[in-house]
C-alpha cells in the first residue's frame, strides 16, 4: 500500500503574540505539534476526510507571569459547531467530578479550621502543622 500525502486546508484561527493573561510580549515557544484536526470532530463518511480542516497547535510560556498557554485560538462557533461530547450526559466524569469536589471541600474545611484556630490563638505561641 503506497502512502500518498494529501494536503488539507488550514482552518481559521487567531494567533496570540502576547500573553493572554498579563499581556506581556515575553512569550517563549515551548512546542509546536504541527497541524491537527479538531478534537472530537468525528467525520460521518470517508468523503468528509478530504474536506477536514487542520489547525496549528503550539504552546507558549510567558516569562512574565509563567502561564503556559496555547498560541492559536479557534473560534468557539467553529470549535463547537458539531461537538459530540457532553460531559453532563456521561456518568463517569460526573461522578469523578463529584468525588474531586468533595476532596477539595474537605481540604478547604480543614484549612479553614486550622486558620480559625490560628486566628483565635494568635496571641499565644502555638505552632500548627498541616
């Protein structure tokens, strides 16, 4: 079987040259993953493959605020036009989210109990360790 490279069209996207959080221009290229199709964009037939658009995918690091971010952003209307996945309709991720929420809630509760004990006893020389 001979592999024939077919060139696909590049979809529309916006490329950021500044940090999306602090607006600094100190972005460093981390990795460029090439041109990829949309995640979750399941094609209905073999004919659709020739019309599938590709999008650049790269990560950048802001040297000012340390945010790791994608440089290319695809319009939400394009990204979610034929979006198949609905996390609320699938039970496994919903259960994992509930468990994670309970863990975070318990951790925060412990933190606030310790914090309130420290505040109440701030005049005393008591050390607390978590």
